[in-house]
């Protein structure tokens, strides 16, 4: 289509940017970092949007055929599945969490913490028995698997219902400001068969899906470079890569996706979501999630339900959604915030800059990007711990989330609920939930005067 | 969600980032911008949702009055469905805010119809209530459409069953509650999402500048023009490897698709002009006309041509995708031309403000 034009536009933009950054640096009176080189957060896949569509456009540098795949995948991503047999979009359930991709990743963004935990939402429980399988994977709970489906097509019983109670946790800043965090305590109730008392429960919420192809294209070598399992440099931070069983290749691979980096590829992530979240089988996940359960089989023998082409289109779509550019990078406050972000060591794990290597989609290859993540696992302390191991991730460990686009969450999704279960109601709360390896950074945050906290937040919200 | 757009006008964002962020007050357009944003969010968007809600109340009443064999009342229900459908389609140029963040779109407009779910509910012994349907996709416009027109579009009142009537009333009540939630989400005395536009650029608004809010309006109408051309018309017209694919037509039971599409373009018209029903307020057109009268005239002309071309498709859309393909192609072409002018002329103009 018009990719030459788009490319031209990128060049124009870069020129513009530098012309204005020159002015800015002349007037700089404080020793603040220049953020100018971080503008193209997704490299050439960057878009300049500030609207509710900020996460939802194709990378502007896609080839015509990659754009065509993306647009086809876009339709698939929004398709609502119905009870089989049907002429279109058949195969929902029998048990499921939601009926379309977009319903858990609204506007390709972040799901809100649900007001009703048992309405269809972007929230569910992962479960397992204590211990691990031979390949390191979680041990499925008999009759429930590794994910609880709290919905079912009419006439079938969901696996159970989610329940949460909250307990106040008071955090006090050095200046006396109080924040009351709500610590969730989850349980599974009304199960269709008894649920083992020793089973582990870990909540999850749908996360944004843009920029994923870039994360997939960061070289393993580059990710491992930041690994420091035994904290040899004694900075209190010991990033660790997860290595996971990959259904696509049938081998153990570096985990990159999911809240505990338990999935190696976007393709498997998509197949897993179709299967686990919607009850749609595909060639990669051909067995219904409720196989062998009284509530899990529709007896139609129609598996795999999803055409291979659709699975591949949806994976291509998630790989090629553009990354929104940061805003206000030249503002003094934002630059001060960036300095604080380094000083209190947020950037130790939320590493700003990465680069991609080879990628089958040429638009994603050899890009300099600013995801603000090391893609490694870190002990985040007891407050966030789920006590549920997942391959090499132990019960305290979570993968560093990318921060790109985070400041657009409100305009895109109408909320600012963060972390793996959406428990934090804003960025301040999300920071205050950090513990473990991030405890020192959190404590430094609490020592900051209000003005510095505001600058830090302004920087994070500029992303 | 969308298209390969939004690439034209983005340089200005950059410029804005260089300039002082307190420049809103110094902007000579800021008073006009505020008028446009206020009128559009309150007198167009909120008013569209108000009509949607009011008409859905009438639809519920009509459904409650329906009895088996009462053909006149079934016609009244059909008319009430069409009347409710119209403001919904006229709202698809602004699918941001509560319609999205509160999950109302799938509750109102879920498609395709889950016929198996409907039959399973009908065949169960459970009372069918709005609450029962609350967590199910088997509700909303198309489920109601299915009950009153039937799969082939020729259902009569004598074919209705008691259980279907029970379901129909529950579905109408559920639609009513969702449209109320949507209307209240924008209403200034309630959720007041409109405030984000009225006070764009000020604290309390999710838009950090008036331009950002104007761009939201612009992107919304670009997206629906793209959706009509490359989705709603294209898939039924060519979805079967270049041949017609009638099962992909959204409002096919009621044969309402042509009106749906025309009302989608009217949604663009309403946002662009700042007009709705008897209101003729400030819209994007006033800003555009002050900058470039040719662009303004172009956009207005393309809107009118697109609506005319859709209305010129002979007979039903279902028939036309087989027997009047050139007329459908012409309508598709006109909508695509509208999209191009919005994306290549309107968006850059607003971006570069």
C-alpha cells in the first residue's frame, strides 16, 4: 500500500525532532538526561497517537503482505465465538473465560480489574498442584487443569467462581502522605467438583498486546546479558531468565511472554489463549481445555476448531501492532523524572533500551526500541508472591513488565489498574507493591519529596 | 482496531512537544475548539445516546405488548427495533468511552447470533430474565432481530412461542438497561464522560490538549468509514473468495443493512457538522472551513455522495451482493473515498493545528 509514504513520514519526523531538541538543549540549566533518542520507542514501528486508538494501529513500516496479514488478524482478534455448531466463529467453550480476544485485551490494551469477578472479564485464575512436571511446567489440578474457566456455554457448569476479599496495607511516605493498598485474598468457590485444598491459585489479568513482535525479536544473548542469577555484582538484583517448554518447537526455549515469562512465542501464547480462555482448539492446542471433565466435552468431535490460517493471522497481528511514541520528552519535569527513575534504580530492571535482531517480519528486525523491561524474572517479595512455580519462575518471581505506552492506559482503557491481577489502582500503588529485589527502589521512592514523586510519575506517564 | 491510518499528521505531535505546554490559552482557536468539543460531546454524542435509550424503552414496551398471533403488534416491534437500531448505528463513529470501557458494545451488538445458546436457553426450565442474559452473548440487537424476523426474515406472530416472547422481553429489557448505562455514562449529570471533551486540556480530562480530543473525534469517524468500506460491505460482498458471503452480513434477518451503513455515514456527518436532530451547533467543519474551505467542501461532498450511493443500492443488501454487485461496489468505493479524504485531508489539518 503506501509504505514508502509512511517511511518518508518517519524521516520527516526525525528531522523535525532534532530541530526542536537543539533549542531545548540550549536552554537546559540543570544536569538532566536528554531523552531525545527515546522518541522512537518501537523503532520504525512507532506511531504518534494520543487517542483511544494508541495501541491499535499497525506498525507503519510493514510490507504490503505483512500489513494484509495484520488487517486480517485484526478482524479475527475481534471475532466473537459462539456455541458450536454454527456457520461462523463456532466452538466457544464448553467452558471458557471470555468469547473473543479483544474482550480480554480491550483496544489491544489492558483489562480492568472487574467490578464483578464472575462476569466475563479479562481476569482469571491459574491453578496447579504443588511441585512441577518433569519438563518444569506446572502440575495440572485433576478436573481443573492449569486455568479456571468461570464461564460455560448454556447448559454446562463452569469450573467454579472467583472470590476475593481485601485487606488494607498502609504505606507511608517520608513526608507523611499515606496510601492504603488493598491486598487481595483470592479463593475459588462453587466448584463443579471438589477443589483440592492444597492447590495453588494465581490470578491473572489481560495485558496490552502491542509491540510483542519486537520483544520476540530481541536476541537471547542480549536478554541473558542482564541475567545475574547469583547477584554477583551485589546490587541486590538478580534477574533470571525463564526457560520453558515450547509447544511450537517441542523443545525448551527462553520464556518471554506471560506474567511469569512462561511462554516462548507469541504463536503459542495465542494458541494457549484460544484454548484456555475461549475453549477454541487449534493445531497447537488440539485438546479441549475441559477434556475428560463432565462439563468439558460437547461431543462434536470437531477439533481443531480454529483454522490454522486464523491462528497465524492473530499471531501476526499481535506481533505487528505499532508502539506509541512517548510524549513530552523535552519537558523539564519529564527529564527530571527520568533522572530519578535512574537514581532510585527503577531502570535496573525496567531497562529502557533494547534492540532486536533477526525477525521473520522484516519491519521488526534490527530495531532500537525502548520497552523498559529486561524480560527477566525477579523476586518481587511476599506482597506480590503467588507461591506458584512456573518452569524456572518460583513463587515470588515475576517478569519485569514493559512500561512503554503505560501513560496512555487511561485514555485507551479508561482505568489505571496495574500488576498481574490489576490490584494497583494507579502507578503510585503499583510502585508501592514492589518488594523483594525492588524493595530498595520502592523505599527510595517513599523517601522522595512530593515534587520528585510527581516528576517520576510524569516521566512514567510520558511513556 | 484499526486500519493503516493515522500516519499522515503525526509530525505536529512533535511540534507540540517542543512548544510550551501551557500554550492552550494562547491558541487563537481555543474558544472555537471548546465550542466544537462541547457541542459535539453534549449535543451530538450524548444526544444520540439519549435517543438510543428512549427508543429502546419504546422497544421494550412494544415487546411487552406482543402476543402470539398479533401481527400488527409484531410490526410495531419491528418498527421499534429499526428505530432503536438507527441511533446505535449513528453512534458507531464514536466507539470510545463507556461503550468500550464498560463492555457495552458486545452486550448491545454481539454478532453472530448464538443460535445454539438461544435454543438451549429456550429449552431449559429457567425463567428467562434480563439478569439471566446478563452474562451471555445471546442478547442484544441481533438476538432480538432473530426472534422477530427469524432466520429467513419472514417470521409471523403466529409462529412465536410463549418462551420466545419471554426471551424477547428479557432481551429488550437488557438492551434498555445497557443503553441507559451508556447514555448515563456520557450524561453531564451522571458519568459525564463528555467532560473529557468539554474540558480537554485541563485537569480532570483524559485528553491533555484540545487537539488530542479533536483527534479522538477525527479518528473515530475515520475508523467507521474504514469499517463500512473494508468490513461491513467488503466481507459480505467478497468474503467467499471474491464471491458473495451472505452469512457475513450483519443485519440480514431484518434486511436493515443498507440503513445501518447509511446511518454509520450519518454518524460521520453528525460529528463533522456538529448537528444532531434539530441541533445545528459547532462542529469540526467550522474549524476546517476557517483553515481550508476546499477541504471542508470536499469532506461534505464525500459524505453526501457516500450516503447517496448506499441508498442507491437496489432492493435488499442480501440480494444486491449477488444481483447488483456494481451498485454495491460503487457504494463501497464512495465510502472508501470518504475515508481517504478524512485520513489524508482532515486528520493532517487537525494534527497540524
